């Protein structure tokens, strides 16, 4: 930034890993980073809405290093992003596990239904044979003159 005559005359900003400076806006003793967003609503530049105050008492060209630490909200946002990732997020992994459990239980239910259907068939056949035997015994008793 350049301070001349007690006012900021130019201000530029860049990341420490970048070689090209970007123009920053300034008003009074406040320098503000680029505040534009892309079509998805994401900041275009990393210094989005960063504001720095400047001591205007000395005229000169100044260079400063600013270190920014992510706050609580940013940390929560990162944690949520990690949980919600489409392929590797913990919720997605849990969903895959739940889907496998549901599939396993559906297979067990299907096997149990098959077993019960077979058991039902055997019991129906067994009682049909009993009914037939009772009818046969009743015929034989009727033929012999016994009444029930």
C-alpha cells in the first residue's frame, strides 16, 4: 500500500504463495479485499471482505503480512463438508453401512418367508392326511355299525 499526504493512494493484496498482486479497495484508512462472488456464491478471491486498518501518519510504501486464523463457524463448516462429502463423507459411509444392513435383513426376511411357506405346505399336507384318515376311519366305523 502507498500512503501519501495522509491518505492511501493505492492498495494491492495477494497470498504469500502468489506472485501477482490484486487491487484492493480503500476508503479513509480502511483497505478491503475483493468482495466479489462467482455464480455459485463462492468468493472469487481468498481475501474476500478482509478489512485492514492503516496508520496514515507516515507517508511511504508499506508491505505487511497478515495471518488469518479460521474461526469457529469456518471450522464447523469444514467439519460438515467432510461429513457430507458424496463419496468419502462419514454420513455417506454410514449410509452405505445401513444399506448393507438393510439388504442383509431383507435377505433374512426372504429366507424366513421361504422357510415358513414350506412349513405351511408340510402342515397343510399333514392335516389333509389326518382329515383323510379320520374320514376313512369314520367310513370303516360306519360300515361296522358304530355311530359317533
